[in-house]
C-alpha cells in the first residue's frame, strides 16, 4: 500500500513505543513586538499610544466545557452518541502528533483501539457499553417541594356525558353536584377528628366521604364503554394505519381494564410510567388510558432533563388538555408534576399537532380547533378602490338587460294609459315566440343620420318581474 505525504504524519505509521527515536522538537517562532505610533515620522509622538491586544489568545476553558457550550449554542446535543474508535482517537490525540508523542492514558487507549484484534478483545468484555456512559457526569436528583398535598380527587369530569350519549337527567344533576361540593374548602383536621380516612379502593370508602356521585358516574361510564368499544376500535383501524405512541392501543397492546378518554378531565393528577422518549415530540406516559399521555418537550431541552426523565420511571403528571383523537395527533397533553422539570423546559410547542385528512376542506376550521391564529388573507392583485363598481361577472350584464327591458315596458304603459287601463303588458305578449338561440342579434341602424352598430336583445317575458318593477317605480314617485 502506497503511503502519501498527507498520511505519513499519523501515529499509526510510527514504530512501536520501544523502537521510537527521540522526537526532535522543531523551534517555534516567537511573536515579535511591533511598536505602532499613531503620528507621522516628522510629528511629535502621542503621549498615550494605543495598547494593542495580544495576538496569541490562550483558551483556558476545558475541552469538555467548550464542547458542551458549543452544543448548547448550536442547538445540538449528541449526548447519546457512542464514539467509534476512529472518532475517539481523533478527539483524544487532537493536540498530539509527531512532535508530541501520545502522553495521556485516553489517547494511548484510543490508539490501541485502532487495532482490530485489540478492539474485538475490549468490546467483548462484559460491561463495555456501561463503562462508556459511566464517565459522564450525572447531576444530583431534583428536589421537588410543594406548598401542600397533591389534590388526588375522585370527581366526575365536567364534560360528562360525551356528545350523542343520553343519560338520566336526574342522575346527571346528582353527578354534577360534585363540582359544587369540590369547590368548598374542607377542614382536614376536623374531618380527621370526625373519623374520615383515606382509602385505596372506592368500594371500601365510608359513607361520610360522599362518593355516591362518583359511583353513579362510574356506572354510566361502564355503560358507555360497553356500547362504544367496538366502534372506537373500528375507527382506530380506519384512521390510523400504523400505531405509534400517543394513538389508541389495539390488538395485543389493548387490555380490558384500560380507561377511555371520557374518564379524564383537564386538571386531573395521574400516576403513571414513562414508556418512551422522543427527541422532537416529547415524553409519553402510560396512565392506564387507551391513549398514552403526551408531555410536549422538543429540541435541545432534552439536554437538560435527560438525567431526570428516563423510560421506565414512575412519575406524577397533570392533565392539561383533552382533545379530539381524530383531529389531534396526541389527544392527552400533560406536564410532569413529580419530578418537577418545568424550569428546565424552554422550547415548548406553540400549538398541538393536528391531522390533515381528505375530508377536511376548510383549513380555517383546522387552525381554529388547533388554537392557531387565523390564516391571513392574500392581498388582491387589483386595487379594489380604483376598480369600477360594475362587477365582472357575466350575469351582471344580463341583469342590466332585464332591468332596461322592464323600464322600457313601464314607459310604454305610461305613454298608452288607455290601452293598458284594464290589462297588463305581459298578457298581450305571446311567450311561445321566444327563440333562445337567436337571443342577441347584431345589426345596424341610423341615429341622427349616422349609421351605427345596433344590438337587439330578445328577452323572455317570463324572466321579467314587472310587478316588482311597478312597485319600485311607485315608491320612487311617492
């Protein structure tokens, strides 16, 4: 294999460390101090000549800190990237070459990893991948403090029942009284002294907790699920050809005890597990619903929270919004309550992502449902203030012809009052003689001894509204 001059300086072409000659350090040129005078050669020099900054600027910032700052400034954070041996060698031997032999243990290890035999030996050792990530610094866990206890309430949703589902009006009124009761403050010490206690199951709750309304809601909810489960599954296969996080679970992922969307409401505190993390979409949390909850986090914000939110961890989330699953990509929008990472999120989604389906013909409706601002109107090509008032529509000319015909007939009736005293003009015309094909005739005629082109328009008497024209003329006269 021929060695080119451009590759002869790499370290993998050097002899083994024991046979290497002593490196010859080349002398480096020192920067010469140059005196600069702001005045000319024949003038008196200035009292305070300007101070020029040094050309050699030493960077005292560590390499890891500089690399991390570059990632943050450029919006790119490859913290999950495993470097190949070639990349690791280029990184660790960046300031070392022929003149300066390999000195640090990292650069020596990276040089040995270039050998395929040594690379296979190291990668086959157990815990190799774990050691790659163990060198990274892990921040301290977040300490979330609260002013009080989390409000874990058993309250029916405010939007119950779903659209198109009829329930008993008396039972619905009884259910909605729970919202009125939940707005009242409760003295926890007095309730504890009275014997009120927290329970794990609704069935074990005592009567003094007032859970009868919630039990009534659960009864109606189960009836709705039994009646609409098959329909919702068919719509899922119809609209979602492929499954991805945030969409309705089906097949082997579906379980009988999963909750539907009408069970949840905005403001609800849920306990769940992080199932997946997406760099450009966010985190998805399983709260026992057929749809996984979506925590919108995008861009480089994962750089700050990658050690606090990981798949498989148990979290508390707050439901922020519940939307139409066939209009919005992620129907359940949430935020993390514990661990609280709101102060680490800077790039938020301006609007929730929506679907564009074939049935959607009105883009204004899609933008309005997604909370987006209205689409701005395009500037017209013509300045309408300078355009004439007559429309360019071809039917306007026909309407104008009908109007002229009506006025000519009314003038003819006023000129011959004796003839049209007991009858109207339309009764004296034979409508069967109207010819649609020869409606417009172009001829010539004399006007003030001048021969001009003339257009004759034949109009069907049935197309005219003479009664309205007579009423309009009478109103103008009065």
